[in-house]
């Protein structure tokens, strides 16, 4: 079975998610997309970004991994870490705030090629 390719809409959702998480966690947006691992704070914020992209925008693990230049298993691990972290009421409130913001985000229309 052929894998659905990542779309420009996926990337728009990823950019919005990363920007929102970077603001909420107080980390540089560029660090969340960096190929290097980074500090524990950066890693956790990146895991939250992956989780939200997968859960809120219903983007599968493989496509989410492609957008962060990571492996599918890394995204799966990130989702598990975030789910386990929801036991902390302060973190859960922060995550709910991010989820509410992203759910209300305007729909990003599909990319349309322009005639040359």
C-alpha cells in the first residue's frame, strides 16, 4: 500500500503548532525543528508539538515524523511521553489551552498549483 505523502497543508499545520508550542514553553521556534536533540526543555516541547500535530490535525505518525526529520518510532514515543505527562494538572491545563487554540485555528486550504 502506498503511503500518503506530506502535503503543504500538513506543513502549515506543523508551522502553526510549532509556533504555538514555542510561545507556550518559552523556547526558540527554530530549536524545535532542529535536527540536533537539544536540551531537555527543547526535546519535551518538540514532543508536545509532535503529539499535537498527530492528535489535533489527525496527521499520521509517519507524516508527522517526516515534518520533524525524525523516525516514526520517535513520534510514537513522543505521544506516549506526552500522554503520560498529562497526569500533572499544571501541564494538562497548558496542553488543553494549546489544544483549544489549535482546534480553533482557521482551516488551511489545500495547495493549488498556479498556471505558469
